[in-house]
C-alpha cells in the first residue's frame, strides 16, 4: 500500500536523547567518524539546544560533496539548504563527504576501489559513532540518487537504523537504467548501442570490460577505474532491497527529474506494503523547481547558486520522521 504524504509538518516533535555535542547554533559543524578506510568527515546541522531525531545524509554519485555541490555543474548547495530546512523542522542531520572525497579524502579504499558495499560500511560507521555519542537508539538514513542505493544496502543490517528515506533513487538495477538511456537517445548510432549493451552485459556478469576499439563516447562511462563500482551497482535491485528491509521507508521523487523517473519511485514504493511515496510536482533531480517540458531550462537550474530547495520537501521528510519516531 502506498501513502501520499502531505506537505504539512507534524505539530508534535518526538525526541531522542541528546545530539552530538550539540552546537549552540544550528551548524554546520564538522564532526568525524572512524571508518574502515580511515577518518570520515560529516557536517552536523540541528536544532539548537533541542534533542531531536538524527539522520545521516548520503550524497549522490561522482564528486558530489556534503552540500550537494559538484564541480561538473551543480552549485548552490542543494543538500546544505535541505539540511538547514530540516533543522528548522526539528530534525538533526549529519551530511557526509564520501570516503576518498573532500573532507573525507584521507580515508582510503582497498585495492578494489569504491563499491556500494564499502560505502554502506561507512554508513554503519556513522551509525555507530552517532549512537555512541548521543545515546540515540537509532539513526535515520537519507540518500539522494546513488546515495539512495547506498542507504538501502546499509539498512539491510538493520541494527541501529530508524528508517530509510530515498530521494530521487532509481527503482531498477542501474544497468537497466543505463540501457534505457542509451537506447532512447536518438543521437546514438547503432555502433554505440551495440557496444554499450555488450559492456553492460559483461559488467552484470562481474567481468571487466576492455575499452580497446570501443567508441570514444563510451569511454567515460566504462572508465576502467569505475568498473568495480559499476559491477557492484549492477548487482543490486533497489526494489528488492526495499522488500527485504522491514523498517519505515519513504520514497521521494520529483516529477520533472531528468535522470530518475516517477516510475522508478513507483517501483520502489510497490516493493512491499507500508512503503510511503510522495511525488513533488515540479521538482527536478537537484531538488529545485524546474519545468518538465524544457530540458535546457531544467538543466540550467543545476548551476543556479541562489536557487532554493524545493518548497515542501523538508516538511514532507520531517513529517515522516516525526510520525515514525518512537
């Protein structure tokens, strides 16, 4: 059964024990956790002098920092603005920098490099650290885009997880999403489509791909340094992860997202009874208001430094957390 959440926030705040050395202001305040590969860094935002539900926020793919900025074209801190809005709604957050990046650059991977399992281990490290320092019985997990897959994988070890919130997360295996994108692009000649299909099939089977003779346009997608991560991503069906996790799940999706579709959110929400779904009408992939009928105008919002977080997004998330906090 799917539940459509309203934008209004709950009037009652249910509390958990004290926050991490709760700062006098709402942050952001840098904090650390000891991860498998070294020291991890995150940034605390929370209600001043108020015990509150606590969530770890996991960013999306590539070089995306804890605020949601990405040197490849995303500016204006969409995550940071969402975290601030959640603080104002009474929710404390720890927005993290992924292992090997930004403030967590000193934390290293093993020879296999980044994988979803490794990122999930880091989320477990954050859960342990937060619970030790606060006495909180559990921690909420919020993931955006690729981060949605990470938190769903992390939640399979349910100890210490209050619940999961997926924002703009794929509802199908990433290999199927990539297939669809390549096949539906009319600019791709048959050579690219055929080579991409062969590469995807190989990676699905756990076999790395030789780029010799591959069309240059496909080289960035199948970069040898990223192939272990792709193999690990292709191994997960996000809907199956939702099905196997018994705690509260909220799926949030924007109707004008250029990268993840509403049908993905619907597949996640339909994975089992009790999953809640909210579709934000007019929200795009970077959590901003954007048109659905003008791709160029939608994409232009990615770099808008002054763009606010989508109205009602924080209230929906906060309402779900408060409703399910005991």
